């Protein structure tokens, strides 16, 4: 009996020794690691990006247009052309006042522009009886043979040529009228001569017939 009790006692001691011994290292549980909650990812803070600014170099401004200066004579020529266009539609009373004012200006200053303005008005019947002779005398000093003449002289030459042509037409018309008048006067003279001769013949025949009746 004693050996059996010893065996039990030894077995009990061994069991207690196993319980008090350090526990064996357990194998890692892969499923538990896989199912373990993952840490939440922190929100990503966007990195500020500077706005892209496109700088365009402005195109160079074009150079200002160079306007050639208009000299005084060119301005006078433009004013004369504007006046000539206005004279065509102005009534007679306005043209007469214009001619009086132009003559007064010419008396003060015998400039080329004043000469041309008076000559223009002298050719317009609405301003008064045309005076082509005076108009030509005013324009003759301005009419030259220079190719590079000024605008005022070009206007004067054009007006001078028009007046000369009109004067020629008027002279030819006057000659034709005078020739027709001479023919008419000659026909009237012949007619009067025939009437006078017929009257004489009629008077002589009446006298002779009366004497024969008396005998």
C-alpha cells in the first residue's frame, strides 16, 4: 500500500510543479491580428498651392500717326472751295452781301484768297451783272506756268480758264446774234424798199388813168 501512496504523492508534486512553472509562449493568432481594428487614418491636410498668375507682356503701343501740318495757304484753299459750294445754293440777296463784303476785304488786303473770292462772285449772275473782265484782271497775277503751283494758284488757274471759255462762248453768241440781226435788218430794208417802189408805181398808174378820162 505504501508504494502506491508514494506514487500518488510524486504525481501530485509533479502536477503542482507543472502548474507553478512559467507558461509556454503561445503561438500568435493570425486571425486575431487580422480582425484587430485598424487605427483610423488622420485626415490629410491639403497643402496650399499658390495660384498661378500668367503675366502677359502688353503689346507695344503703335506710334502716334504723324499728321502733316496744314499751312495757312491750304486752309485758305479749303475755305474757298467750301464758299464756292455754298455760293451755288445761296439766294441772290445773300450773294450780293457776300460780294460787297468780299470787295471790302479786297480793298483792305489784296491777298490771293481775296482776289479769288471776288472773282468767283463776279461770275455768278445771282450776285449781280457778271463782270468777266474784272474777274480776269484779278486772277491774271495768280495764273502762272509753274508745275508745282500752290493750291490757291491752281484754283485761280481753273477759274481763269472757265471764265475765258465762257467769255469766248459769249462773244461767239454775240457775233451770231449780231450777224442774224444784220440779216434781219437787211431783209427789212429790202421789204421797205419794195413797199416804197410798189407805192410809187401804184400812185403813177392812178394819175395817168385820171388824165385820159378827162379828155
